[in-house]
C-alpha cells in the first residue's frame, strides 16, 4: 500500500531535479551565432581594438 505513493514521489523528485533544456545555459542552447555577433562579443570583451572591430565589421557587411 505504501509502495505506490513512494514510487510516485520518487518519480516527481527525479523529474524535478534532473536537468532539462529549459535549465541549460542560453549560451549552450544558441548554436548558430552570426559572425557579427561573435565579432561584437570579441570587441565587448576587449579582445580586439576598435579599429580592428570597425575593419572586420565593414568586411562582413559588404
């Protein structure tokens, strides 16, 4: 008699604790970043200078 509620409770706990797609980091879900997105992120992180950013952006936009 106590077995069925215990099984149901266990299933709910496993479903609640297990990772789902909604809990994934947005960065992992978004797989197709455009070249302009990547370029903008590099500039924002300070990996490239403003001159390099503008040069590469003009190349990508043409």
